[in-house]
């Protein structure tokens, strides 16, 4: 079997993340929490409690301590602690455990630190909320252009062309990731202008035509989008959902969100509602119109939002059927599944060090609830179903793994028909 990525692979972005990025993330949360305590004396006791717990978390990470059981009362505690207990003695520390596991574990422990307070519990408080909301506010002008195109020009384009455009728009929105990158001021012209050779070269694996062909062949039913980042990326995903309803015979689109704050910018129920409210409350006519439309979509059941604790568990999706069979059954009822972003991609392929030319189907390791695709900008090391020579050439030209996976913005549009 291909090994899972872990911090002992020192030539990977995984190692750099555990050594550098994750401690910085924890430090920023500690600093932000201290500032909150200083500005709001009523929160001072709770902020000191959180800061102390996160300081301990950071120390245990940097000194490669064993992973501890999670204390708390969340409905996912049993799932998490069973997973921790399953770790073997040679893979139960911060640098020896699978990277997918410890990265999820870190955010779950961060969440628990806040839940163990009286004034900073989610959903009333989300340590990432201010940053996520600012990211959306800063993107409204760019979003207006897309809203105008979607509302006023979509009837002039063939269905297949609209699907291609907004699949690519949804894909490129994955670059707006607060855990790694700053928000990009993306223009749909950069996505839809097929004459730009640079755009084509950025996509290492492009199955867009197969995805469009499948969507246009739907005879009804629902399409599910497993969301990644809030803000600008979520806007692109909702635009894609709107185009799916207009251009295909799908009857509804279900959005799968995270049930707790996750990886800094992942979509929660609050973020979804904030999106609709921000559009409706803006002074821009296309955005207001789109916000009102999407509000009605939710009321009519054309748009559906849902959460499940599995999405914030440490498991790869190949284990979903045994760990959370109810979610697997729900996904099996979809006509098509769209998995957004790097984390969902890593979970699809179980975050293994696959050979680059391993087929996407093989890397799914039996996960096949329905026909599916993945739209992902590379921000980690797991890569499958692409030209190995091309990847190896990129690696040879750029030995800096951090730059390779976060600087070049290489993309995937992968499709699996099982």
C-alpha cells in the first residue's frame, strides 16, 4: 500500500506544515484571544483559559508528544476518541501520525478549547468568523461582475458553455483559502477566456467535458456539493449550483457544510446565511437580486443545506461507509457529487503518497456512493491520475515544496464514473 503522508517525510509540504504553519496558526489564535480579553473584560477569564489550553497544544505539537483523547461532550467525541485509540504506537505522535489525522485533530482540539468556556462557545462565537466575514466583504465588488453575468447574460449562452464557465469559476475560487493564501481578486474573464494558454497549463488533470456531459444527461434528482471555503469560493459554488439548476434537469442542490469552525475558512451554517444576507444587504443591484433569488431557492427546497460530524472527523472517505453509514447512504441518493477543495481531495484519496499516475478510481479505495468529481487547487502533496513526467518536471524545476504547492496554483478537475 502507498504510505500515508506524515511529518516524518521531511521532503514534503506536510512536514513544513506541521513544523511551521500549524504552530503559527495556533499562535495567531492565542494572540487574537488575548486581544479579545483585553477589549472585553467580561471575557477575560474565558480568554485566559483558551490561551492556556492552546499554548499547551502548541507545545505538545512542537515537541512531538503523543496525541491525547479529546475531552468534551460533542456528539463526535466517541468517533474521535475511537480514532485516537486506533493509532499504532509508532504513529501516535504529532510527527508520526498521518498528517490528515493530526491536522484535523488540531482544529478539533482548538474547537474544544473554546467549547470549554461559558462565553466563547460555538455557534455564538467563532474565532475565525471576523476573518471570514472580512474576506467576503472584500470580495463583493468582484462578485458583482459574476452576479451580473449569471443573471443577465446566461440565457445567451448554451447550457454546456455555462457549465464549463462556472465549473472553472468554482475551481479557481478554491484559491481563496484563509489557511494558506490571501483572497484573490479573480475575474471570470481569467477563467472563461479559453485563449489563455496559461489557464490550460494550470490544470494538471481536466475532466470538465466528462462532468458537463454527465450533468446534461441527468433526468432529475439532486446534485450534492461538499463545500470547502466560505466567502469568495462559496459564492462560486453557489453560482455553479444555480447554473446546474438552470442548465440541467436536476431538481435540487444540497450543500454539505461543516458543523463546527474548521480549517479557518470552511463553510458553516452561519457563513452560508452570512453570504445570503450580505448579498441582500449590499447596495449593488445584481448582488441584491442574486441574494433574494438564493433566499427563495432555500425556501423552495431547490437549495438545501446540511451538516454531518463526519466532515470534521479524521477519517478518509473510504471509511465513511463503516464509520457513518447514514451519510454514505445519503450521498448514494445523489445523481452527482462535487467535492470542493484540497482537504476533501486528500480525504477522497486517503492522503496517501500515491504514484502520480495512479488512477483516481483506485485511489478512492472503494468509496463509490455515486458518480463524483473533485475540483481542487493543489495545497498538499497527494496527487493522482495525472502525467507523472509532467509532475516530475515541475518538481525538478522547483525544489521548494512550499512554493510548488502554494505558489504555482496548479489545479485539478477530476471525474470518476464507477
